[in-house]
C-alpha cells in the first residue's frame, strides 16, 4: 500500500511537507515545522492514496521558546458511527462551526441536513449539506436565518438529520448559545 501524508500550515496546500511510505506496518514519521507565526493557528493533514484500513494514530509535541508546551495523540480514520459534535466556539458571536461524522456504510453517500431551531421550536435555518461520503465534515453557521437576517442573541438548537435508503437513520440535537 502506498500512502502519502501531507502537512500544511494552511488549507490551500501551499508550503506542503510531503511524506511518502510504502510500508504499512510500523510507519513512523518525524516532522519539525520550525517557528510558526502568531497567525498560523492550524495545521492541516491530508492523506492521499489508499485510505488506511485501520485508524492512523499520530502523537505530537508542541514547544514554546521555554520548552515543552503540550503534547497529545490524535487518531485519523473513518468514523464507525454517525456523530454530532458540540459546536465551537460556544458561546459564539458571529459564526460557529458544526462538526459531524458520517460512518462507512453499505451505501457510498448519504444526504445530510442541519436544522437550527430557536427555544420555542421554530425552525430558523436549514443547511442542506447535500450528499456526503464517509468522513468527518464541518459546516459554518453564520448566525443568520433562512432569509439572510441576523438572529438575536439566545439559545439555539442544531439538529443533524440523515437518511439511508430513504429512512431516517440518524437524528441528533445539541444546544448552542449565540451572544451578539
């Protein structure tokens, strides 16, 4: 299996660091990015080629000028169940990100919609994500209703709905707070 792992400091694939390895057992890569600017707050990881059959585990360490600032582990791979995550930031001011997982299923793609309701249950926004394949996806809600008007500060509920074979297979609702 040939797998390419790309690391970039932006989402446009500029300044990419490309790692290539044909060994599917005990792959170990060590990458040093050097000094990041204050504006570089995200690291993007792209995996091209054959999708790993198992979860890819990545251990990382972050350093400041004074030494070790943090470390951790993240796993990359295909989700095994539908999941709706807590939006971030929460509370939010102008926009928030909603993240969700679509698992590997018998079908290749599933239609995904996100509904946003106010506290009295009135639908204020429908976000049609279209057909999504397996993976983790994000959508940004800009704090506006379906007419493009800003909604007022308050508690809102966001709901992920998806169907497989025409039947409702997943429906999950979570709470978020908008502060203007």
